[in-house]
């Protein structure tokens, strides 16, 4: 299941602001990416539904660790003046999310971190599975931007590189988002709404992008 904290993440940088650089995630970055994504999603509506009140960062780090470390996935990290600002994890079908032993471990982590609230997310998980494309694609699994660095073009920089790599590989792309702001950002990069559903957790928007779409300047 993917989501994004990109509602304000894709705004153009203001004059005088430092440029955003993007590079591949390495194993040395895994713990850093864990923290980045936990900070990005700590106040997300789905996070609150999954974990209730209180600081959810530690539980988010537990829940995301197998996604970040999925050996079949790849990641990008954005920096501003060497300061980590955001991260993106993606994978190619049919192994775009943890499966096998790792997938079972992810389910155990979900039950352990959400406890009884896990039951409230089952409908959403089923809907995500039904809408996930069965044909070949690259799945943007998760994109998050540090809250204090949103609005500085970090999300756009990550998406631009993600789309460039997908186009180079001739891969169409797929994602899910729960925000209208994220939807508008993704549309700038050629994504189009494939389906939109209301669930007991949050409205979910499923988006698709054909390979080799023109990128925004």
C-alpha cells in the first residue's frame, strides 16, 4: 500500500532557496529513510486511524522497515545542502512489495503495531489489492517529505527522477494516494486517476501513468 505526504511537497522552490539533489538509497541510508518516512506520515489521517492518538513515529518505523529493505525494491533520497529532505521507495511488479517470508513478516508487524485497529484497515487492504494492476508496471510504493521541508520542491525532485528512471526502463507506473494535494502533484507528472474509492479509513485515489510522458519543466 502506498501513500504520500506530498500535499505541499511539490511546490516550486522560491528564489534564493537551495536546489534539491536526488540520489539512490543505499543500505547505509535505511535507518535514515525509516526516520524520514515516519516523520512525514506521523500526522497522516490513515496513520491516526491505524494507531490512534499519540506519537506514531516508532510504530511507523517498525511498519515501514520491511518496505524500505525489500531487496527487490529501489529507493531515492532527496537532500538540500546535504540535509535529508525526503525519500521515495518503488518496485517493479510482480515483486513491488515484500512477499514470501518478508510479506508474512510485514503482516505480523502490522498486527503487532496496530493491534485491534488492524481490523479496521482490512477493507482498505482488500480494496488496494483489488485495484493493484495485474500487468507489468513500476509501483511508487511510498513517498514522504520532512514536514519542515515541504513546499520546497522536494516531492517534485523525487518524482522527476522516479519518472525519468521508469521511462528509461519503458515502465508504466502505478500508485495510490489519499490526498487531493498529492493527486494534483502526480498529475503534473503524467499520472491519471484510474479509480477513486471511499473506505472506512480514508478516500483512496488510484493513479496510472503511461511510460514516456513529457515531464514538467
